[in-house]
C-alpha cells in the first residue's frame, strides 16, 4: 500500500513538471510532422508515418525517463525532504519501489497520449495500420522501464548530473552492444576483457527494437518476444535489487 501511495504521489508531481510537458508537446509536434512529411513524398506514406511516429515515441520517452528518473531520489536529497520521509515508518525499499512505480505510470500515460496521436494521424490520412504496431510500442515501453531502473540505480549513489550522463551513456552503448564484441576481437588483451565485461554487464537494448517490424505484416516468433520480455523484467529486477541495497547502506548527513 505504501508503494502505491508513493507511486501515485510521484505521478501527481510528474504531471505538474514543466519538463514533462515541454517534452510531451515537442514529441506530439514531431509525430504530427510525420503526417505532413508523408504528404510530400511519393509512395510508402504509411511506412514513413509509422517510422517517424515510433522513433518520436521512443526518443522522447527516453528523455522523459532520464530527466525525471534522475530526480526521483536526488530531488528529495537536495530539498532535504528525504529526512522527513525516512523518519516515518517507510522502508527504503518501499520508497524506491514507489518512486519507480510512479514514473512507470507517468511513462505509460504519456505513451498512450503519443500513440493516440499517431493512430489518429493514420486514421485521418486514410492509412491502414495493423494491430502488430502495438508490439513495437509495448517493447518501447519495456525499454523505457529499463531506462528508468538504470537512472534510478545511478541516482542512489551519485549526483543528478552524473546520473544523467551515465544513463545516457548506457542508453547509447545499449544500442551498440552488438558492436562491442566486434571491437573486442580487434583490441588488445586488456581492452578485449573490458569490452566483453561491458557487453555482458550493460543492457542490450536492441532486444526491444521491434520498430522495423511495425510497417509490415511480419509475424515475430513468440520465442523471440518471450525472451525480450524475460530479459527486460530480469534486468529491471536486478537493477532494483542493487538500487535498494545501495540506498539502504547510504547515510544521509
């Protein structure tokens, strides 16, 4: 119950955040521009709208996850409200899980808004779309949940600025992990070990990249979908465990 209360409080604070509205409005503009750009091109209008729309949902969802995620803990520390919160009968694990739940709800609501705009544009332009479009959208949301867990993890032991830098680095490298092994084969012994460690330690975000399937009627094997879901949930679980352990051992002065 405490986790839910904290989560709803985070959601209420998030929807009053100016950064959230700025990013949301800009993302809606980008999605709307996809419809405009499609009218200026010949052929594959449906593909252009869906590609730009999903890319916008992904990009701005990541920005919201990072910029709101890094402030979940650091804002309480900077305002010194963390002392008041922890003086109450609230476990630190409940505090972190509540924060995570609140931002997850925020991202879900924002995703619904952006997806609604995308579907409306497709309908208005008379473009058909398959229900398969919701699979890439679901995987985008799962990727955002991983990014929230990453940003929350870093925020438990470092500043907001460093948390943002580290999380952005993880996001970028997470989509390039396939190249790490290739670089490892060409590197020296020491560099090879480092690159292999990064490959297995950092999340492989390409596991959630189903966007190329969206414009086409391609059936993705259930085994592939199941692996992506299991990988995402497992990675989130591990990050939250480590986040709680670090936060519980941290002393506030």
